[in-house]
C-alpha cells in the first residue's frame, strides 16, 4: 500500500490506474479505524480493482465545542489495518494541503432539506462540512464507486442527494452497521466511554429493537417514541433526538412502509448515534 500526503502524486497515481482501465473504489474516513471501517474496505475491494482510502480529520464538519483537537489520530495503526485489509492507496493529507486558505474563506457545498434536522439540527454546519470534503474527494480521486457506512444514516442520505443533484458519476454504496457482540454500533467515539458508560451504551440499540418490534406490530408511533425517550433517560442517556422517518428521511405518512428509526443520545460527553430500518404495517 502506498501512502500519499499531497494532491499532485495522488492525481498522478490515479491517472496511471485509469490508463490501465482499472475501476477505482473510494473509502473516505477520519482515521482511528475499527472493524466498521474495514467492512467498507472489504466492500470496496469487491467492487473495484483499486481501493483508495482517505484519512482526514475534516475541521469543517466540527462545530464550536466539539472534539476536533481531541479526535484520535492513529495513522501508523490505521496504515497497518488498511494494508492488511487490501487497501492499495492511502491519501492522508495535512489540513493545509486540502484547505490552503483560511477555513472562513473556503468554498462550501450545502445540501438543503436532507441536511436539516436530526444531527443537522444539533450540529449546525456539520453537513456542509461533510458535503464539502466529500465533493472535494470525488474531484480528486474521481472514483467509480464510493462506500459509506449506514451507521451515519443522515450523512449517507446527504451524499446520495449531493451525487444526484450535481450529477456526479459515482456509485454510492451503503454498508450495513457493524456491531459489537452486545449490539453497540462500532464508532471511533466509543473509545471516549469509561467502563460504566460502555456497559450502558448497548441499551441504545436494545431500545431501538424494542421500538422497532412495537412499530412493526402496529403500535402508535407517537406513543412508541415517547416510550423510547423515557427508556433512554431511565438507562442514563441524555437523548438529542429519537425519530421515525421514511427511508429517504421524509416525514412518515399513512402510506409509509419502509421506514427508519434514528437516535442520537449522550452518555457523559460522548454522543452516540444509531438507527434501525423497519417495515410499517399496512
């Protein structure tokens, strides 16, 4: 695996891949990798001849008071994991290589509607930062396919809308959530949990499973969501939101069948997110 830190050698390497007619698969990450990221690499390996991973802790998607400075940087460990997983090329640029001017002067990409509410409501500007860096990576790498985790469900929806609206010729693949044995969705931020919080954290997934079963059995959605919030608070969480949306993140209606439960909740300073898809009864 080659690791590149600057844009010109990245372009040169990828131009050579394209001259060979190779299909390029992209896996964007912020590093501090776990098995969920490696599942993205495995999916990319199945779908492309050349797998390109990126590691970049993007300052544009961190708001005031968020954990940009504290976010774990584990490049050496990440490189070893990516190489073992079959990644061919790692792009790990410095911030100045990506944003050579001040962040305040940086051109930004905004994806309206789907960016609003849920995590977008609690983290204003976050999805503008995501859309901006993903658009930039699509221009730099020009992949045929890009893989993103379904744990960040709203992020995946934003990227799909971006690609559709801007006619970007990239196939977007959503990869199912990878969970620990106790059900907790794998996340780089799980490392912030102390032992007691880690023991509590799987209750978020268990609560979603209980709500899913109730909704699929025909329970009233408002009552079910209210019960879910109460369960989370009783378990020790401070919920940011718990919502039922269509698979496209629209409000559910009487005709909705394919839906998704989405939750974000805090344990101490750590913000956890999770989601479950479900089928509503007729």
